[in-house]
């Protein structure tokens, strides 16, 4: 890699970690930076998943007090998420780069629209309802979400939080903790498939991971000083620019 590419990927990692800590949507930045520095679409998608993985772990640990009270009940959703992620990742690897490239702008537009609608999709607390996990409807919807997450991770967190809010009970923090826990499962399975398929660009991932960690830590400072709507607008703009870029490139 050229030195400029390393710097670009590191800075994209920093921005991604910070944006994820404050508003979510950091995958747009890592995927875009990998694309612009020469990675093929499937490689960019797989490598971005690797770069984002540490953030899923730290977010889950932050909710440990909630997770330790519900992890047994969430095991079914974890298994379903693993199966869905496996299916999605295998579908991705079955495609050629030209085929996936043709899908990318549409996926980016869908993920950007989902991200833009995020504030209106946040689940509302259900007062007086005893928390439960793993309903039949919730399991079916979670499988579909996991397939998407294994195939293309951008917007997965927003989608999962919205669907969990529709199919599971409990307050927002409980659902967010469950979302973070399931994100680890989905990402871990997808990464295992991508690694076995040899589509991860490890030097590029190594350049981004420290940046993601640094940005995630600094995101707390950023959250106190930059309005979330401004950051969300930035992420939406990046998603639309990337979609336009892929439409033009064909």
C-alpha cells in the first residue's frame, strides 16, 4: 500500500469510530475509503466488517449489566442470527465482483434511506410489559436481518434496532443491548466466511482498526460538541455520494 492510502484508511477509521459512537453509520466511511483506495467491492465489504468488529465488542461490553440478565433467553436469537449471517455471507461470496458492484449503489441507497429514517425507527418503551426474547415473529424477522447483515453490513444496526422494537419487548436500552450482542454474532460469522474465502485485505484492515478504536474513544468528546443531526447529515451525504459513484462507474 502507498503511504497516502494508509493515511486515508486510518483517518477513515477514526471518522468511522467517532460517527458510530455518536450517530452510527460508520460502515459507509470504511467501505467508501476501501473502495477509493482500490479495493474491489467484495473485498471492501469484507474488510470493512473486520475493521468494525472491535466496535461491536466494546459496545456490547458497555451494556454488560443488561446482557447478563437476558443472555440465556437471547441464545435462540443468537443461533438464528448466526444462520442468517452464514447464508448472507455465502450469498456474497457466490457473486462475482461485477455482479456485486451492480448491486452496491442500490444497497447503499437502501442503507442510506434506512439510516436517514433512524430517528423515527427507534423503538418506544412499552410500559408494563414484561421483557421477553425470542418470539416466533421476532425470530423470523431477525433471520432476515442477519442475512442482510452477513451480505452487506451498512445500516444493519439501525435495521436491527427497528425490527427488535417491533417484535421484542423491553425498554430502549434493553433492545440496544440485544442489538449489540446479536451484531457480534452476525459479524463474527460473516468474518469467518470472508476469511475462509480469502477476500479480506489484511493490510488495509490493520490500517483501519487502530483508527476505529481511537475514533470510538474520541466519539464521547465529539458527542458533547457536535450536534447529532450534523453528523447524521454527513453520513447520509457520504452514502449518497458513494451510491452516485457506483452508478457512474457502472
